[in-house]
C-alpha cells in the first residue's frame, strides 16, 4: 500500500527519492537550474551533479517525479540511474556519518522488501483501530531512514515488527526497589492486579515468592522480549548475579507492535492499556529507548494536560479533544547504565462511542490496494470540499486553541493524532504521546498553579533553563513546534495526496488552512495574545531531520522555509 508517489515493488527508488528530497529541503543539496525548458531540474549534491523532475510544494517541500532521478558520471559525463550508494558518496558530510547513513538506508530497503513477503490486509479501511495502527506499513513519509530499525535482523523484524502483526508475551523482571522510581495511580499490588488481571498477577507474585523476593523488596518491570535477549548477558548480567534483578519469565496477555514499534497493544483485549517499552534499536533519527527524565514525569504531565482540557468547556462545545493519558511510569537505574533501557510507561487506549471509527491520522495520506486513497469512501459520501473543511477544523483548531489560549503546544503529527469519524465524517480529535512532546510558556498559562512541581518529580528540572525540557519563554517556539509537526511534516502529505488523487492543488488546500486560521483569529478576542502566534509570517523555522544524522553542528538542525499561509493572494478553488 503505497504513498501517492511511490512505485510499488521498488523500495530503493522510494528511499533514494526521499533522501534527495530531504537533502534539498534542508539545503544540503540545491537546485542549480530549475529546468524550465525540458522539465528536468539540475541539482548539485556535494561536488556531484544530478537531475530530476521537480516542483516545489508547500513550505518549500520539493516534490519529485518517481524514477526521474539521474546522476552524472564524472568520468563519461553520461547520465545514469540515481543509485543509493552513489548519492550517499556525494554528501558533504564526514565519512563516518555517510557510512552510518548508508547502512540505515540499506536496512530500510531490506525491511521494505521483507514487507512484500508478509500477508497484508487488502482493504485497511475495514480494520479496527488496533489492527490499523499495526498495518500502516508505509512509515515516515519524509525521513529517508524510515524503517532502518538498526539492531533488528530479519527474523527479529518478522517477530516484532508491526507489519507482521504477530503477538508475543512480555518478559518480566523483579528489580530491587533501591534502583527503581515509580509513578503509579494506585498501590503497587492493586495496580498490577488491575493491569494484568488476577490470574496473571497471581502467577507473577508466586514466581517472585519462589525467587525469594516480594513487592516490598522488588518492583515488577515488563521487558520487550527482544530487549531481554539484548541485555541479559550484557548490562543485566551482574544485576542478575548479585540479586538486584530476578528473571520471572514470560507472562500475561500477548501484545502486538503498533506502528511506533516500541508501543504495544494488548492482543487479547485492545481496550486495555498500551505499553511503551524501550528498544535499543535506531529508527529514523532516534534510539528507541525511553527518555529517562520523562518516564515518571509522564503521568504528571498527562494528568495536568487532561485536567486543562477537561476544565475548559470550549473543548467540549467547539473543539472536541480527548487526551490519552500516560498514567503510569517506572524508571530503573536512574543516571546509571540501564537508565532508559529498562522501564515502562502505560497509556490509555482510545475509547469510542457506538458507531465511531478511530483512524491514526497518517492513514489519511495513504493509498490502498485498490489504487484509491484510504479516505476515498469518506469523500465519496460527503464531497471533497465539505469533507476537507471539516477534517481541517477537527484537526487544527483544538491544537491551535490549546496553544493560543492556554500557552501549550503539542507535537501533533501523523502518529500522535487519531481522527474519530462517524459514517466517514470527522467528529473529534484524540491526541497521544506527551512525555517528550509537550512544550508550554509559563507566562501564558491560564492556571499556572495547576502545573506539576517538576523539581519535586526529578532534581534534573530544578533550575533548568528555558528550552531545556518542557518550558520555554518564547511564544514563537510554541508556534514553530505546532506548525513544524502538524503542518510541515504532516498535513503537507495530505495535501500531496489530495492534489494527486483529486486534482485540488496543494496551494488551494493550504488556502483552506489559511482561511480557517484567519476566521479563528477574527473571533478570538485577545488580539495582542493572538499576535504572539501569528501564522502568516513570510518564513518560519523548521527542524532539519536529516541534518541531525549527518552533522554535529547544532546550528544546522533548523532551517527557514517559505510559509504558504503568509501568501495573501489566494488561489482559485473549484
């Protein structure tokens, strides 16, 4: 099931295309000649020459015709197919960084090829939310290392990758309490009985007793089975030998990996908590362990954020928004070698009313096996423009209102947003995954007294400067976070699909967004506060995702892009 410009069965073409597009977007490569005559743009990649059929999309996102990339052979001056290794060789980056990048890109291709061998649902539109969240195999539509999973081999990927949809049980440890910090909503025994069920909890308690430990002396920690194999003869070996850790074996209901790979859904009962566990693998730009300071902070953040939304009737009356709370967190070996490599967070699963359908937002940018967009039945039922207007209202306005009115910004992107529909009509928005993706401006909070006492949660926050963790002194930082995630790296993919499948230009799509935010601003009473979050600046700053992998210079990790919402002339709409 491809993205709009993908060629099914050609994984290297997609990887190379996304690589070159990211290089152009972030200024690592450049367009030397726009190619008005023959339609082929001349590109400069390091000291090399390339060409491709390009046009510029919103926010300066370049679009490339599939299969059009060619490289100039320096010896013969002939144009050849744009091979991955040849493109990477041209990059103006250190040799070690190029080698690491090449390995991750090659791994992405291997796992894409493996996807083709796995049984896939013909029509994902009919899947329940928990299965759909596992079946969105396209992964990140911008980052070229979107499926690198460095650390997994093909057998691991077949067992634990979301595409395979295979259930597996978690491995359990008992860890001496001197090395554990917990943030649980109830007493520990009650907590595990509620989470596991009486029978599974009793089995673990019995195993602890046979090992000579108890809940008073040791805390229960679930572990991804891959992580257990990775750690048991390494960092965990001394802990097991001296009794700080007792292995309790596998237990409990089986789980499946969701599209975020380290977040797992309960296979036996999808309404139960989603479990987020660390994995020592690299995917896209990040090692998929848990950010240590966030593990026990997450429940405090979630509770505060959910209370903020619940306490404002505007969210119920106009901008319907639900928060999936990360309500429990357990951290092991704080500031030690295992910090972030052991631990767990539990998050609420979506709660739906009869007749509602929940869809991970990135499904909206995908095509299905029938060659039509995932959203085709919704648009056929309601019409293109009515459906787009409603989708944009339901998606953008809750996030925008939270930022403007409450001074809180969220990383609202394709994986973190869930669109709830009824008969294909967008009804409300659900947001998730806050422990690393909340930012607020203390001076703009409506109720600063409700803010968690971060220094009491973890000393690392005490005296921490602005922008080090969750808070900033600058309103524009909030705006950039929202526009970065929601607009530049998310809705641009939807606008591309709409243009490709329905002929509505990307500029016309973004005119709809601009008009929506203009209308919001007309009705918002505090114009001075609103001006702090102006959406119509000619240029805005965005994160340079690929540059983070290639360069150590942090000054290269952001770049300026043109803002289509800053263009005052509106294109004609059909």
